[in-house]
């Protein structure tokens, strides 16, 4: 009985920060100008460090950039970040990314990622969805160092390419599967 109560207390202590971290809402949204600044810096850093990203940007219908995603967990985990959708270098919308997970995990990290939409159908899917769960809908190819070296405008024929950058902290792995991306309206 005492052990059960301790386990419930620990789970509650873990669940409260998780709910706060992963609950989207107007009050938690950064202002639009701040998101735009962070996106510009993150995208420039990505282009400087990954020539394949710069190359794909010339072909992309749109680019969705999440400059700072926070992920934390201890058995139960969550991640949250806000970003902007760019078309022709201009912001056309704001989004958040939210995910929850459970299993063998412990730690915290921050990272950024950018999704390069190369087809009209993938871009339209994002625009029309009320919340897009990665893994359902258009296919996403995660670009690692090996893929980036061989990626060209001729070989880049998938719908969406994902690039990770600025990983900091200690937590095993980064993934997008199950992340939900939803349009938000930050303060102007």
C-alpha cells in the first residue's frame, strides 16, 4: 500500500510538468516577432552547417522551422516547441509541435528541426489539416549526415525532408514519429 502511494506520487510529480510542457495554448505562445527572430537565426545556422538544406530550400514549396523544441522525460516524456511556416522567405503561419511518449527514457534535451515541403500535395495537407500527426499523411525523410552527402535536387524526390540541428542535453535519440503539428496564433 505504501509503495503504491509512493509510485502514484512520483507519477503525479512527473505528470504535472508534462502536462504544462505539452498543453498548447494562447497564453504559452511566444509572440510572433520572437518566433520570427528565432526561426531566422536557426535557419541561417542550418544553411551554414548543412549545404543540402540550403539546396533543398530552393526547391521547397514551404519550410516549417521549429528553432527550439524542449524534450524531457522520466519513463513518461513530452516535447513542445513553436515555429513558423515560411514561403518565399516570408512567414505565412505559426505552428507548435507536441509529442508525448512513454517507455525506457530519462533526461532532457533541446533541439531544432526544419521540415522542407517539396510537393504541393504535402504543403496542401499541412495547410488543410486541423493538426497533422507525423507518420500519418505525407511521407517524411529524416536527413542525417549520410543522406545529406548524397542528396541533390535530382535525388530529392520525397514529399518532406526533415533536418535536425542544435541538439543539446542528455536524452537518447530524437524522433518525429507521433509529433503533432498544429497551427497557432501568437500575439503580434
